């Protein structure tokens, strides 16, 4: 009986710890969706290719986004450098709108959280006045055309 109790508790601990690990690995877009806008200041820290900000909130992972975009705007970070991040904060994660290092400010997202490296895309929502289908997704050009061109009246 004691052995079963130990196995059960061990299994429960493994599930709890595994869930905790996955809860912390968010994508930048998930941080934007779930987070609240905040400003954090602190010291930059690099670990295994990821950047963090050591601040009053603890160690916060900075979701910088596309490396090609970061290179194009000249963003170069140095471990131990002072920085300020204005962006979407969710738990131990922040998706920056702006990142200020020294006197340099880098814009990474717009105020709504849209990543600047993504460009305008196909602008599907703009082409059909922001209409959405039943799933909540923007309707593409062809979907909107089919809807608009439909003669839905019954002849009879």
C-alpha cells in the first residue's frame, strides 16, 4: 500500500512539474493575447540563445521575434547591459512593443501587438472591411467575393 502511495505521488508530481514547464514556454503572439501592457526596466541576461530581463518582476524572457528583422534594425544586445522594455507582460514573459537600450529605442511591435517584421501581409481583413467568418477568422478575398456575389433568393 505504501509503495502504491509513493508511486501515485511521484506520478502526480511529474504531471505537475511537466505542466509548469509547458505553461512557461509561450510564443510571442500568445504573450500578446494573454498579457497586459507594462514597462519593465532592468539588466539584460543571455542564456542559451534567449534574452531575459532581470527586473523587479524577477527574470522575464524577452520574446524578440524574427532575427532577420532584428538584424535589419541594428539590434545588438550585450549581457549585463541596462534596458527598458515596454510591451505585453504575461507571467515570466514579455513581448516588446519597444526595447530601449542606452539611448537607442527599437520598435518591434505596434501598439496592438502586431509584429513589425510581419509587414502588411495580404491585408485580408482590410480587403473585406474586417468581416469575419463563423470561426472568428478574417475572410479571404475569395470568401468575401463568394458571399457578396451570392444570389441567395429562391426562385419558385
